[in-house]
């Protein structure tokens, strides 16, 4: 049975991919909208369109997070009044 399982790679929804990387689904969607990352193609199931992320897509998302969330750069502090 292991042979069959290895032929069917694990697929993630956008929310699952985001959770696996440690960010929110809204963040992933914002990055897609701002063209910071290239998402997988949409798959249509009846009236519903979804993105299914493969392991390699999740790894690319993880690398994008490392690039976009630089640890040495934080949010600027607000000036005191």
C-alpha cells in the first residue's frame, strides 16, 4: 500500500499551506494579490475554484516567508508626541 500512497502526493488547501508555513491564509492571499508569490493554478470542482498546494509549493511559500519576513527589519516605531 505504501507504493500507492507515494504516487499520490499530499495536497494542501491555501489555509493548510499557510498553517504549515506559520502564517495566516489572509497573508498568503495578500501576497498573491500583490504578486509577491506565484500561487498554484486554480482547480474547479463544480461551482467552486480552489488552489491545491503541493509539498514543493509549500516549500516555495516557506522560502518566500523567509525572504519577506527579514528578522533584522521590524515595524518602524511610532514617533512620540
